[in-house]
C-alpha cells in the first residue's frame, strides 16, 4: 500500500521559485524510480523529471537548467526545486513512483510509474 502526498505548490510571479515535496508512505523502497509529472488545463499529462536511487536524474528539455529533482531516501521524500518559473509551467504537479527497482537512469515515460499522488497546484503569473 504505497501512498504519495505532494505539497509546496502555490502562486508565484514569473521568475520566482517554488520547492515541491512528495512524501512516500506505506511499502517504501529507495530502489524505485521517482518522478514528477504535470498537467495543465486542456492538455495531456507530461513528464518533468525522474530520479533513481543513486541520484541519477533525467529531465525533459523544457525544464533543464531551471528545475532540480532530488530525493532523501532516509526520509522517503522526493523534491522538485523549481527556479526561473514561467507562466507555461502552470499546472497540477504530480509525483509518482515506479513499481520496478532499478540502478539505471529512470525513464520519464508515465507508463513506467504505478503509484501517484493527488497533485499540488503551481500557478505562475506574468
């Protein structure tokens, strides 16, 4: 019974920063891939970033250099530091965990993630 709970969303001006957190409870395992995804109104869910147990990261091009994904395995917590936010970053952000354990770089393909949080809203104004 894996549960994920996001927090840290809010409303900021363009150029500002937010730090999202995701606490994993239940059957925790540090070997799983963890990822952040987002969905804007009227659009499909899209990947943001993923991280494996050793901290190896994988980012989509639109957030490279601005967002940083990290994890604290001891605290069962995933983070997403978002800097230089843009209005197009406005979306509901979801954290997710894969079912498989791997030592390889994690995929950002949503189908690889089984457990999902309920989301936290991020709104960036011009």
